[in-house]
C-alpha cells in the first residue's frame, strides 16, 4: 500500500469515527459501564487491522 493510500484510508477511518483513533482516552472508574458503546464497532475488520498494523492507536499518521 502506497503512502498516499495509507493517508487516504486513515482519513476515511477518522471521518467514520469522528476523531483520530489515538486521541480516545478510556474513562477510569471502579465499575464497568454496560451502557458504553465502543466507537470502533463501526469499523470493518480491515480498517481495524490497518490501525493495528500501522500502530495508529498510539500515534497519528499525519
């Protein structure tokens, strides 16, 4: 995948999520919240794989 394709896919994922993946911070607490919806559930397996393979949960692409 070319660098331009990576940037394009990353922008597409950010648009779908409404934020950059690395900026999401987990809420801290001493109990589990069953009402919390994982924002990454809107992504396809390929999109999640792309984020993991490129380390984009820890830093941005651009």
